[in-house]
C-alpha cells in the first residue's frame, strides 16, 4: 500500500494507480468458497462448455471485489469507500490479466466530507502463453462508478 | 422496437415490486473475512491480523469491500429463500412459459460509514425495485433490479446493495 492520498492533491481527469490481477483456476475456487457462489461455470470446464461458453469464466462478483480492492488500496488508511459498483458487460477468462483502473470524474465537498467520484473499470490485459481461450486485449468488461471520501491535508 | 413483443412480466412479478422479502441473517466472522480477502488477493493486514485492525481503530478484522458476511445457511429454509426472489423467475413456472437464462448484470454497494467488523451479525432485507423488459442482442430480456439493506446488531444500517439480474 502506498502513502495516504489527500483530497487536496487530486484533480478531475487524474488516473489512480492500477491494480493488475490474473486469475488462476485455484483463485476461482477460493472465491467460490469465500463468496458462497458455487455455480459450476466458474470451475468445471465440461459444465461451462455445455452452456455454450468457451471455457470457465471469472465470477462477475470477483471482478467487483477487485474494483473494491483497487479503491481500498488507494484510499487506505485514512479514506473510505462511500459507494462503488459495476456492470458485468463482458466475460473474463482465467490466465489473462484483468487490469483494474479508475479515473477521477468529479471532486466535491458535501455533508462535511471531501468526496471524489470516479469511473472505474476492468479491462482485459496481457494473456498468459497457454492454449486456453483468451480475450483480445483492452476490452472494458466491467465498467462502473464509485464515490470515495478522503482526508484533507 | 417496431413490433410489440409479448410481455414476459407476469402479474405475480409486478405485484412483487416494492414488497420486502423475509429478513435473512449473515454472520461476519474472522474466518469468513480472511477467506474472502484471500480469495480476492487483498494485502491490507486489517483483513487478516486483528492487532493491525485494532491499531487502525477497528474493533476486529474489517469486512473487505463487497463482503457482507456469510449467510446463515439452513437447508430447511432454501425453498423460502427462492420464493422470496421476486415471486419466481420469468418462465420458470408461473407465467412466461419458457425457460430463461439468468445473468448477473451488476452490483453496487453503498456504505453508511459504520465499519462492518468480525463479530457483527447483519440482518438483510431485500426487495425488488423494478422489473422491465427490453429488446437486447440476446432477444427479449427482463431486467430485475433488487435492493438489500443490511442492519447490524445495534440497529444501525451499515450497507445497501443494489443488484441487477438479466433473464433472457
């Protein structure tokens, strides 16, 4: 985790530090247990293909949680996430980078809080060198928005 | 849409809009927090180390974003939980008549600023906010928006979640 980010130092258009993920099948099983989502399209290749998918896919809610980590790591320890959310527009596969990103769209004060509004999203990154299906790079699969509260200097 | 498609939204589904479902309980414990945080890949020690969490002013381990505890599972209540999901899925039996696929459309969490920590017991109450039918690239699609409110053991609302499901 980096140094504390202060509201004063930010401006609209700024990009926040990226968080890069790359799910192994093991991570998807850990997430199934951690979240309680046991839908087989996320760990059983035969089952996933039977529903018309090319391979098992990354849970949408895991990508939501990745975006939560992106924000948490950026605002901690002194800031807090007020709200964040995303839409699941595209599928991601394991063994390819999922790049979590955010840019500041608005900076304002309300109810005594120093707030920052962001566009957040995941986009497909570098694929591993293996035979599994991959997405082209640079596709925004999970767009969303967030509001965080930050300390002032 | 140039032609009126037949409605997939049954009267039963319409009647479910705004009606609160039964309360369900989820428990926030240290093991659940660690499992969730580990599966995401979190590195902040407040999700793993109680002393680190206390040093940052929390009562115990903190819920990572998107975690609202583990629902208290009880096989005897599975039927009731399904029935609470807005009076049945379109086409799943009542109304529609054809089977539909379900996709998770999106999730949003709104926090009230009260930390959710290990030891908390949250009561969540969900309701369907809206049901609409749209023409999509996958054919006629029913978009259902649901909202859940999470209240802790002290009666404080700690989180609201908004979920969208797509049936097509």
